[in-house]
C-alpha cells in the first residue's frame, strides 16, 4: 500500500487546520509533508512568520473540534511544534512508552527540567536519572510515559533539541543537547527466556497442549480406521463390485476347487455341529456374559469360530494375543496391539523419545514432565478408541426406522443383539515360555466386560488354558460363562479330514488296503489333533507312506520333548517345574493314557503344590482334564505325545540317566528331612524332654534313611547301565 502525500495534505488542510490557514498565504504555507507510519503521524513543514502562534491556533482548533482517528476512537488528534532536529530513520526499532534521553553536550538535566520539557506531550509515569557518580557515557535519563502516543510525540519533537539556560530550571543546566531513543519495555526473546527458565510450569502445559491436539486431530482418524477394519470397508476382496468383476474375469480362467479348505474342514465340523449351533444360539441372545471356547492348541478353535460360526457375519474383530505376547519391548508391543485392532496412525517410536525427555526433566527439575506414557496407559487408550468404534458400528442402523430412532441407545442395543459386532480374542492366557504379559490379559478381560455390560458387542474367548474361569471371573464376577470344550477329532472324522487334504493322492491310498490299514494305525497313534493331521497329510503328499510319516512325526516330537524339558538346562531353570517332575509324568503316561490328578500330588516330587503341574500344562507337555469344576485327570499334552513318551522309554541310556537324576533328587529331599528331624531332636534334648514325640521323630528318620539306602542301591544299578551302554 502506497502512502499518497497529496491525500494526506488534503486531509490535513480540510480536517486539522482552521479555516484561515487552509489557503496558502504569506502567514502560513505548507511546503512538504513527511509521513511516519512507524510512529503513527506525519511531519508537516510550513512557512510562517510566527510559528508559536500558528501552533497555538491549530491546537485550539483541534481541541474544540475533538477530531478522533478511525483506528483509535478514544484518542483525539494532537499537534506539536518540532523544536529539535528529528532523526528520520527506518531501523528495526519500534515505538514504546519508555524513552531514553542521552545528554550529548553539557551536563545532564535534572528531573525537574526533564519534567518541564516532556510533560506537555502527555502524562509521565516516572523519570529516572542516573546518579552523578555513574561512569556510563553518555549521561542519560529514562522517561516512562503512560501512553505510547505521548512518547512518539516527545521523541519526534525534542530529538536533537538544545536546552537553553532560560528553559532549564537551574541556571547551570543550559546548553545541553538531547538525543532521544526508544527504550524497549520488554527484553528481546523474553517469552522464550521465560519459558526456558520455568520448566516446571511449561513442560506440563506443553504436554497438555500436545495431548489435546492428539485427541482432537488423531482420535477421529484412528476411530475411522478401527471401524474400517471391523466392517472391512477398505477390503477390496469383500467389495460387491470388485467381486462381480473378479467373478466375470479372472475366476472364469481358474479351474479346480474354490472352497477346498472349507470342504476339508466340513469333514471335521460334522461332529462339532452341535457346538456351532450352540454358539450361534448364544449370539442371538441378549445375555451379558462371555462365550468361551476352550480346547488344546491345534484343536481348531479359531477355524471353528471364524470359518463356521462367523462365516456370514460382517462386523467381526479378531485379536490374537499370541502375536502381542511375542513382541519384545514397549514400542513393539504397542505396534502389535494397534495392528490387531486397526489403530492407526500409531507413533510407538515416540514413546522412547518421550522417555528420554522425561528422564532429562527428572534430572533437571526433579519431577517428571509427563510426556511419556506407560504401556498400560497406551493399551487402555487403544482399547478405548476401539470401544468407541464398536459402539458406532452397533448403532449405525438405529436411525433406519422411526421406531428405533425414538428409543435410547441402551434399549436399542439390548433389543437388537444381532446388530452388535463380535470381538474374538484368540490365544487368551497364552504363555510362550516367559513371554506372557499378565497386564495384557487382565486389561483385555476388563475391556471385554465393559463391552458386554453395555451391550456394545458379543465377546468370544478362545483359550487353551483350563484356568480361564479364575482370570475371567475377576472382570465379570457375577455371571456364568457360556463355555464349550473343543477336544480332538474322532478317528473316523480325522480319516476323512486327511483324505480331503490328500486330493488326488487319496485315490492311491483308498485303493491299497495295506496303505489304508497303515493310515488307520497312524491316526490311532497320532490322535485327532488338527495340526498333527495337517502335518501327516503334507508328509504323505511329499511321497512318504503313512507309517513312515507318523514315525517321523513321533521322532520329531520325542526330540522336541527331550530338548525342551531335559537337555536345555538354562531354559529349564527358568520354569516352575524340575526335570525330575517332568520325567515322573512322562514315565507314567507312557504306561497309562491318563493319571489320577490327586494321586500325582501325593508323590514326594509334587508335595510343594500344584504350581509345577499347572506350569507343565501351560507348556503343553501334559493336559489337565476337568470334571465337575475340579482337576480330575492328567493326559499327554497332545495325543502324539504318548507315542513320543513310549519312544523315550525305549532309550535305555536316557531312561537310566533320568532315573538316576530323579533318585538323586529324592535322596536330597530325604536328607533335608533328616536334617530337620535332627534339629528338632537337638532342641528336645536341650530342654530334656522325651516321650512319644522323640519316638516319632526317630521313626521318621529311620524311614527316610531306608528310602535313601534303597535309592542308592538303584542308583548303583543305573550307573552300571550308563557305564556299559551308549
């Protein structure tokens, strides 16, 4: 925008000058106008025989007219005669209410003299004159005005003005030239300096601002992506238009079975039809409880629920706890959790940076800045967003009819259980060595209970842990869970399943009685575990006979058991069970298909409690069978494990070694018992007590000693086996 001097001159003549001075004459003539945008005014050069009289006339006119500028309606236009030599500069210096007056020539002026010179331009708040003993040159004074307009007028009118003796208060102050500059009322970068000098205040404020921005900007985006994952709206494979194009183009050139996998599973699902119908019935009801499908690993729990029960359902969210447990570190765990529910964008790497910032703040100011969040807090936030998305999906069809739109959300969800999305939590309470995260399962159960209580979604838990009741009851204590136990397939169903998997190779087996008989024997040895049946069918497809395939599977299982439970000492030491406890169960399960649970607890190896047995069950070496709500029997972790246990028993050297280790552990326990009895006898001898208690202790010591002697005799025999055989 250009400054039009002619327009300024015209407005000054018409608005700011009395009528006699508007026309140029010998008494008053305007020679030039110098606008000062930075100072908010203008210099008007004029010729007049009496400048003081002209100033008085113009001031009186403006006082009577009380003209006010449009940009400042509470102030009026004023005019002053310039007495000094203005410095017309365009530096990066801006007006302020604070003026610095430097005395260039002569001595400095007193406060009285400065007040007399500057008061006419506006109200003065304070005048500060440096003491006479100050060594700063040139001498200066600070004048603080109340208004910035007064400061700009004084600076432009008095800069370069030489004070005469007549105008000064004291006669010895004359002949002083003033140089006036604007003094910054605020220091440079004062905001930045204040922030840096007050971290205890600013860091929490910055954290709150960042959190607010994240909630406002990213939470709606994350909820959208979660909703898209549940509804599959971004999956082209489930789009109707895409499927029509694919069906009429690419699929016309594909030959073979389109639903081979479903046909394979149908051979197995026929015997589980009751379970499928039961789960479908529960999903149509409005019961606020969990649906739990419990069974050993590899029994086909996910396939049953996802491919049979929920095959036609649209809004299904699958959360696999195993993938989350396998993540190492907080950042990887957060990324794994977010990937399961479709939570994006997720900045898991910022957690590490935030932790460093908090650590630095802790060392600097003594308190945490609050930037970093714990894994638990971030997990809760992801689940909270997921719950919001699930509720939006459940209520998406509420406004389709006037009747539904008129009722409350809770009533609508309770009356329409088929509208609710379904959350499937797979591998719940999964433990892989020491990688189990108890917080994960606890928070998932609490979140699932909120979904069920609010009728937002149906929740199905898939677990291989028989103790799921204890964990889920903490989150939903006043409900009875809808539970289905999924066991291994029957031999006939397992046979049909394998033949479906073999495709064309099935004809060569069914037409050969020898191979068909081998297949029957292999299924009996292998059992009905789904993963083992798939492994057997793949080996047969590779060209092996059923007998060769099952022998390889049994050998591989035996090697796996031997390595995990006995040979890897560093890993074994981390578990709650000992090698002799595992060997005792293997030895007896090789002889019998199942063992009495409480009978095992009575053995010396398991007198410490049930933790060892529970840990072996979680490690899938054994399987605990429940009946009437209590542990009833112990079976091998997989059906093929019994054959593997028998294979281990055939190794004389291994059997002798593990029996020797077991007997050695037994001797150690008996020795500890004897030491305990001896200590008690010593105490009784000191107090000179005798009687039945002493006799009982002596008898106990004799029994322990007898067991030690029997064990040492057996250990001697086993040593000979280890010395003679390889």
